[in-house]
C-alpha cells in the first residue's frame, strides 16, 4: 500500500479472502492507483458499509495503520478529483 504496488496489493487482498472493511479499502486503493475510478468508488462504498458492523470492521493492528471509516473521505475526494481532471481510465 505505502509503496503503491497496486497489482501486488490487489493480488494479496484477493488471495487473502477475508472480507473486512480494510481489505475492501485496499482493493479500492489498488483500483484508484490504476485509475479505475468506478471500481475504486465501488470498493470504498463496500468498505464504508462494512465499517459500521463490528463483525466486518478491522480492529487494532489488523487495520495496517488505516483508520476507517475516517480515511474514506479522503479517498472519495481523491476519486472525485481524478474524475474531474479526466484522469480515470475506462473500465473493460
């Protein structure tokens, strides 16, 4: 995540198969890093929803230093800026 290795991040999260909010956040970051704005927004929305449930939200060290749902506002704003600036890629 911090090194912006988006493909590796996505692969690790997908192979992890654990569906908590921080995993969906990381998928959103990977999609955002690839310029896939619609996918990023979708994954962030899932992360936001899962942040409301004790069972599906990360706690403590499991969050990898990410404070959710607080971090999502910045990410949604970033995706919106990318869209406004024409920086989003078309999705297949």
